[in-house]
């Protein structure tokens, strides 16, 4: 083993530009970065990685003498420094997206639009953390024309650190809600953390795409000269929500761009996500017809605003993530949908900190206020809330009950945090 510098490592990367951090997913000629954490140590799999076909291994522990294993002080730091070094070689627009709700759907819609004209690289899934961001940057090949980087965070300073890696010239904050309150402490803490993206754009002289319906974003974006606004009013890209067969349609109202976009998304809470994609496409020189065609071809997946027909039941699956704002929006939207037989299946919200009891009670109260009669609550966070609904400690118990009491001819909303494992409930329907 010998130590390696970042320029030397970059030379290896140029020869072997596929980077992997999980030895179980290795492909031939990958560069394997032996990351370690509280419950795993990739250094232990260095030889295994080479046997599986890795070209080289980057480790931070002395494993064994092998000229294909290189030593660095810290593998995660080396991965991030390599990503930054690569980013500095690129001369393409980079759009960073963060927010409490909707950032992944917004990212996917924008990618759908821009990729119809440009060779676009976007974050895969929700690989938006301290490992996912550098891995995404290292996937940008020389032929790419635009990159979209999703950034998640659950404590202060994360977004700022990701910006120093991705060096975005464009930024978008979808919204700031009560998410990850354990780490942020308060809604003010959320805004401060998400606002680190605006801080970087302000300092670097970039451009932000801003939702005009959220007054706090206007204040957060003060002194950023280049702003592209979108929203239901007072925006450069304006639109309103319509409904067709339970799906969201968007009427774009901006002069010269008037059209109706028929999406496969459920819920008017997706209006700003669609308008953000329209705004991005328009800014980067696309016609409204091309934008509409791209958005209409987008099919949501992975329990993000999906409408599923299963037997005689129609199911709205929106169970990838949840916080008070997204839960409230989903319930209000569901209440407005026409159906004779509705069932509401709510998983718990995670990382709520001291607000856990208050926010779950508020959600239960809203369900009562909206007149829902058939409600199933899932998760220990609901245990001490006041209600007359059915409650189950976990998704497995709820799923068992549903199998014993099958539903028919129902419109069903399945909503909850990923940690509530509401996919088990969905499988039982």
C-alpha cells in the first residue's frame, strides 16, 4: 500500500470513472472507496472488492500489501475532495435543489424536462447526503450539458458543505416546513439551514428559482439580483391547479405560454413542483410545447403521489416522506376528491423532536375536522393521541388487519414517513 494524492487519484478516476462504495454492488473496473461508519467498515472488504473486479481500492487503514490498494487519511474526505476536483473541471450549469417537501419530485420533473433537450445528469433517487452528493458529481461525464444536484439535510451546515462541493450556479428551495426538527430545533432552524443554499448563490452571483407563493422565501432571497419566480400569482411563470380524473392538471397562465399540462401526479400540492419544472425549462430555452410534452410523459414512482388501481380500489400512494406540512396538504387534497367510500391510512412522522405529540395530535384533529370516518393510524407516535380511529403500533400489524378486513370500491390515501414502512400497508390492499 502507498499513499495517494488527490491529483493522482483523479488520474485513476479518469481511467476508471465508475465509483462504488458498496462492495455488494461492484462492477468490473470500479474504483472502490472503503467507507466506514458506526456499524460498518469498508476496509474489511478491500480484498473482496478486488476479487470482484474492482480496478483499485481507496482505504484509510493498512489492509495488506497490494499495489491496487491506495491509502488516504480519510476515505470519505478523499471521496469528497475528488468530487470537488472533478467539479472544477466542468463548465456546465449546475442546479442545486433542497427543501422540506417535494425536492425529489421537483428534481425528477426538471430532469424530465431538461433531458428532452440537453444531456442531463440528475441525482438518482434520493442520494442527497454527504456520500450521495459527491457520488452524483462523479457521475457527471464530459458529454453532460446540465447537472441537477439534490441536497438533503437534517442539521445546520450540511447544505453549505454540499454547495462547496457542487459549486452550483443555480439554486432552488422548494419550501421550508417542520421536517427533521430533532436536528433543526425549530422552523427558524429549518429556514436557516435551507437558506445556506441561497447564501452560497448570493455570494457567488448565481441565480435562484423561487416560489412566489411563499413569502418567507422572498425574504430569504433578499439581495440576490437574479431571481426567476414561479407560483399561482405575482410570478414570471404563473399557473393554477385543475383536476382531470383525479390527476393534477396545470393551467400555465403566463402570456405567450398559455397551455394546460395534464400530469400523472395526484394532489394540488404538486402545483409548485410542476411550475418549477416549467420555469427551469423556459429559462434554459425550451418551448412550452416541449415542456408540456416532457412533463406529461413523467410517471411518478416509489410512492410519490402515485395513483394505483388495485382491483376495485383506487389508492393514492404518497408514503415516501412526511412532515406536518405535507401531511396537511395531502389530507386537504384528499378531502376535496369525490368518492363515496374513502379510507385514510396515516403512518407516523419521524424526527419531530419535542413537537412529536403536538403535531400528531394536530393531524388527528384535522382528520376529524375534515369529516373522515374510516381512518387507520400506524406508529407508536399516535399511541397517546386522542381519537376514535383504529390504531396499530406498526405497519405489519395494520397490514394483518387489512388482510382480514379487505376493502372494495374505495378511494384510499396511504401517507407517512419512510420510517413508518407504509409500503407494508400498501402491499396488503
